[in-house]
């Protein structure tokens, strides 16, 4: 029989999951290439504007080379890629 009680035995069995690295990956005015990831998100917080598309996991990526522009239209946030 043990002399001491095991402290925090159950608490140490729970492992925190890794972060999913969500968020904005580029800034306004930055140059991007074709297929570059602009935002990783859960749900459509940012909608796809011109020169961008949305992937099946709601990732917004560029389909043109150009400069990134963030904007709002009717209260919704958009991200676009303006080609030169």
C-alpha cells in the first residue's frame, strides 16, 4: 500500500490539443502570388472578393498575382487581390 496519495493523477491525463494556426496570413497592400493563402478561418468571417476564392475549410486564397486589399461592403468584410 502506498504511503502518499497521488496528487493530480487525473488532471495530468488530459492533453491540450494543438492550435490550428488560424488567422490572417497577409496584410493590406502586400504582394501575393497565385494560390497563396490569405486567411485561415472557421466560417466565413471574411468573404472572398475579386481575385480570391474560398476553399472547403473556409480558407481564402488568391487566384491572381497582385496586391491584397481588405474592405467592407454592407457590413461584411471582404478580401480581394487587385492585379497590376
